[in-house]
């Protein structure tokens, strides 16, 4: 920690921030953990106890291995430390096993691997300049960035209470972004390729990486207005980028290609039979769409315009992971969500190519790709919003009056859902109302943020130009 403080300019505040959040993570060890705790324990057992040929076939537990091979090898490496804590946690048939030693190991494994996240934040801080205060350069921007990243409340909840390894994975992405800001393009491309084979959800932001690397690395010179010089294209650089992707993919998928198991691996990675939405609706466009369908169906039943016997049994409000049919509005297919996602991403990709704004433009495009995929993707998990929670620049005032009013409204909403609704008669007839209200309210805010960011991307001028021009 002290070394990181020195590296960021000799300041001790970075070390203090990193140490403070680490101590908080330790205090959270005995707190609640979700089913993902058992998911990762089971993956430890699968990779440790079974040969590689059975990793993506094992189905004793319902929590089958559904992450890419690099994450499977990551679990395999952890399992060889886990055996010194409690060998029983590595038994595939010990479903829902959780001893005190198992708890300590899994909690500390997340805390330890977060070291990469801390290092990545330190590297990101090196990419921004402080503001001049007289003759000296203040470190306030770096301090703010460090607080926003290291003390990301979403990561603390998801990783150190709910239980996952998003900090470690976010560290890989942040380090990749930092390398691109430092114009170390090959390293950035390599880190992102590795990240894709740890968790394939990062495919959402792959278009931003591909277009930015093609434009900023494969074209070796730009015109004064930021447009590219077509005669400066380097095929050698393009081949080198392709070689990185190929070699990383070969290392990850090669063993399963040799076993003729790639179809099985991909069937685990992309389970389209899970349905449009997760158990808890991600607050995205499909939450609004499904709520509208629910409201229309209730109105239709009250007005006797719908036949109750013809309403599908599988419902969004059942709280189950399953396929279902909308009642009034057209049902949504995976292909429809793919088309909507691509349409939502294309304008940001277009701006990244034709309105270059340097690394800052890349970061905004990356966030828009993540947000667009969150808004319109198939079976989006609510935790996927973490991909888009990346700070860019802080302006004053941070929120306008409307945004402040919206954020303050989250308090009364939580009070109603948790303390008022359980004592009403509605809980028997409409048990889905708290979920519906929370998803809709948050979906409105996220849709607003997505739209506002898009407006700024479309209206900001390219590098070297001002809005007056």
C-alpha cells in the first residue's frame, strides 16, 4: 500500500484510502451472502475434483460452470489454496456447504484478488493531471477519482456482501483503460482480450475497444482537424492486434477445441433459455416494457377485454428465471434484443470514429456501450450496471434540481416498499408491487442518464474544435 502511495506522487492519502476500504471489507466478512457464494464454492469443487473434460458438463448442482475458461482456471488455482482451509468445500456433492473456514477463505480470496483493482486505480490516477493552485499542482482530481473507484458502494455490496469477484475483473478493465490512456495500446488490447476470457459480459464494450484501437493505433497519423490520414494505415499493427486476440483465445479455448467441447462451452456461456429478464428485473427498457404490459393486462381484465384463461401462466412477476410470454404487447425474442442493442450502440461507435475526442471519447463510448447493452440486452442481470459505473469528469453543480429531487425520491420509495407495503392488503393480491416500483423508478433514472450522456456525445465537437466552430 505504501508503495502505491509513493507511486501516485508521494502522497499518503491513496494508501489510506486503500487500507481503509480493505479494513471495511474485513468487517463485512460475517455479513449475509447470496447464492453466488455457493456458486463459486461449487466451481472450486468442480475444477479441483474433476478433469477438464468434465468441467462444462458437470451438473450435480444447479449452479453449473458458466463463465469462460480463464475464470475456470482462476477457480482451479484458488482451489489449491482452499484445500488447506477446508477440504470438504471441494467435494462436488457437498451442496450448500459452508463451514467457518470456507467462509473465511472465500471472503479473503475476494479481498486478496482486489489487490489488482487497487493497482489499477493507482494506474488510472496517473492518467489525469491535477489542477494548478498558484504555482503548485493539486491532487484533488486524483483523490476524487480514487474515492469514487476504491469506495464504489456497488462493488462493496456485490462482492463483499452478495459475493462475487467483480473487483478483480473491474481491475483488469481499468488497467486496460489506463494502458490505452498511456498510449500503450498493445498492453491494453492484451488485457482486454484476457478479460473477455474471464467473463464474457465484457463483450458489451468490445465494439468501443475495437473501433478505438483501429482508429488510434492502426492509423499512425491524423490530420490537424482530427480526421484520419488513410495513407497512414498500418497493416502490421492490425495484424499484431489480431495476433494478440488469436493467441489469447487459443490459450483459453484451445483445450476445449481439442476435446471437441466448444459447442458445450458456448451453450453454458450463452443460456438463451433463461428468459428476457433475471429474477429481479434489471431497471432497463424491458422493465418498463413489461410493466406497461402488466398494466395493460390488468386494465384489460378489469374491462373484460381479455380472457383470464388465455393469459400465460409464466409471468414476469413470478420472480422465477424462466421464459414467458407478454400478455398484451408483443413478446420479446433474443434476436429482438440483439437488434435493439446494436441500434443503441451504433451512434456512439459512429461518433468515436468520425468525431474523435481522444481517450476521453473512448471512455464515453465504452460507458455508452455498457449502458446500451444494459438497457436492451437479453436476460440482463441487475449487477451488470457495474460495467457502466465509471467516473469521467466532475462538474459543478454535480446534480441539477431535477436530478437531486429524483435521487431524494429513492428514500420514500424504500420506506414504502420495506415498511409500509407489507402491512397493506395489496401484498396478497399484488405481491410484485415493490419489485415493480423499484425497477420502474430506477429504470427511469438510468434511461435519463443514458439519454443525457448520448446528447453530450452527439453534441460535443471533435478534438481541436470548439462548439462555436
